[in-house]
C-alpha cells in the first residue's frame, strides 16, 4: 500500500489548518510528523484516516482516489496519547476487541492476539485489567490493539506524551522494532526533535499547517532546506545571529570580524542569517579561526551529565549545551566559542545558502 496526498488543504472558517501538503508514504515505512503544538499534525492525520475531508486536494491509496471515503472504508488504526482501553476487559480482550467486532474466527483471534502481545511484551499481563497495569503497559495494550487489526495505515498521535520519562525512553527504544516487524505504514506525531531522531525513518517538519521538508530523518536534521525547518528540528531553540560577508571577512551582529571560512567561504558577499545548535556552542576553545562571543551567563540548567547554559550577548540570547555539571552564577562574564564549520547559512528569504559537509555527520 502507498498513500499519497496531493495538494491537500483543510480550512475551517477563516483558519487554514493544512496548507497545500503533498506527501507520498510507502508500505513498511515509519514517518514522523514533527512540529509544535497546533502546527497541523493531528489535522493531517485526520485527513489521512478519512475522519475529515480536505477542502481541496486529493488523497490516493494505491492510486485510487479515496478523498471522499469515510474512515470505515479505509484500513486504518489509530493510537492517541490518552490510554484508551476498556477498563472492564482484560488485556487479552482489549487487544481482541476489534477482531471480535469484525467476526474473525476464534482460533485466528487467539493467534493474532498472542502475536501482538509477544511483539509488545505483554504476554505476562494478558489476564490483567488496565487499571492493574502501569502507564507504559496500558499504552502498549492500546498499540497492540491497533496492530492486531492488520491495518495498512497506523496513526500514532503523540502516543508517549502522557508517560513518565522512564516509560517514554523504554517505549521509544522498542517502537522501531515493533514498526519494522509490522509492514504497515506508520505515521507518528511528536513535538520532540529528539524523539524523531531516535525513531529514525522519515520526518516531515510542520509549521503553520505546511510541510516544510520531508525526507530521511538524519538528512532533514543535518541538511534543513530553510530556517523554518532548522528551527522546527532544534531543541533547545536554534541559535541565530547575522553576518555580513565582504572581501573575505565576515562582520558578526555579536561584534567583531572573522575570516570567511567554512560555509562563509562558499557564498557571495552579502548578509546572512547564521544558525547553530546548542551542542555546537562551547565554553572552551575549539581550534583555529573559531568564533568568540563575549557573553554573560543568564542561567545554567543542570540536566545530569550535561548543562544548558543560557547566555546573553548584547541583544542576543544563546543556549550552549556543555558537558558536565556547570554551576555558573547569573551575570558571570564568559567567552563562548563556535567552530565556523558548524554553521547553517540562510539568505534573506530564510533559504539554506550553505553548510559545511561536516554537518552531514554532526
């Protein structure tokens, strides 16, 4: 099965929820929808499922136009962030429920339920009821119920958002294996860039109802085609400053001049937006031709083995992700260092102008 969206838009009154989206999803693929809250992820999933009809554009399944088909005529399963299970039924019966509704033979029901339970590591809990399960086990049950249907399209709308950190990490590690074993098209919505990177597959970045880029997840992360995509795929937020290149040097909005090396060497003279991620900004020298930024500490957040250091540099606010525990007092003067090779350059329209090949492995 393939599902293709061609120029799909969805308007509700004067609001545009989805704006001219074209996507092609292949059988057996994992596709992440990455964007902030209200960026259009759930709206796009509802259009894929047939829960809503697009205002314009078409939805094709294996070349057949299914734009006007209701969800009942489509091979779709959905999992939400809430634990939607039947509290009076055992885990076994929760997983079996869509098969019983479809009139599947009892022997086949048992086989398929136990296969799904094995895949989701639920075999020891089949006789329990949802209220006797942990949050992660309840969400596994909901996912197993979706998988057991054998649907061609499985939609997961932020399915781990309501779990605690440990359970999220556990399921994030397991889900790619589960997806690979299924063979269905999976569409997984998240607000977290780290989750998209962990899941892999393909990622579509969404902003204000538009898909700004779609492709293999590492490629979209390392080679964003525009400033909007780079910002969607950065957490903490992408650091930015401006640079004016002229005669082999670049004047920075943070002050000072540097030789136009790295990506700056490959672009014509002019003004550019410079983007760099938090882990590329350090508090130690990084080598020759480095960019130095005189700053004052705003706050240091200790996360365990790393620290987020928020820096004020004139009118700029930057975030550096540095190793170790850094107890830095507010207003402490520090020098931040940036490798000029670790930059994204965007033109005045926000389109990617250059990045160093080293970014492909960054």
